[in-house]
């Protein structure tokens, strides 16, 4: 895959069940209040480390608020060598209406 693909929540859920990595690029406070269960928060501070340690061939689903910013982030990750990248259409806002039980809150450490 040389470009990312835009996918609906149902396809993202199937990929998740198959072990895809889900990264959430929303701001830290919003991510902490509610996010897709098992997703990882990714921002400018954690991006380099994530790329350095990631399996570039593993499926990667990028999530933002409504599915717009995730497209730019997905394109960037493809340019960094990731080969199987997806942008969640509708973002977290659509996800939480389709899969409300598949969301979590971060617990303070």
C-alpha cells in the first residue's frame, strides 16, 4: 500500500480484532476523557519514539475527532515507511455512536 485508506468504524473494528494498532491524535485531555479501548495516544512528543519502535508492516488505524486530521496524519505515517495505514472515517465521534462499549477513559497514574 503506497497510500492510506479511509475506512468506516465497522472495518476499523475488524482490523482491531485482528491486532491492528489504533493511534489517537486528538489532544491529550480529550483522549484521557474518552478513547477507543486499547488505542494509543500519539502527538508530536511521542511520534518519533512510536515510529522508531513500530512494526512498519502492522496494520495501523489513525483516529481523530471527525476523520479529517487523521487523513493528514495517515499520509505522514505512510511517508515514514508504514505500509498498511487507515484513517477512520467519522473519527472518534462516529466510533463512539457505533461502538459505545468499545470506549475507555484513562485512569490517573
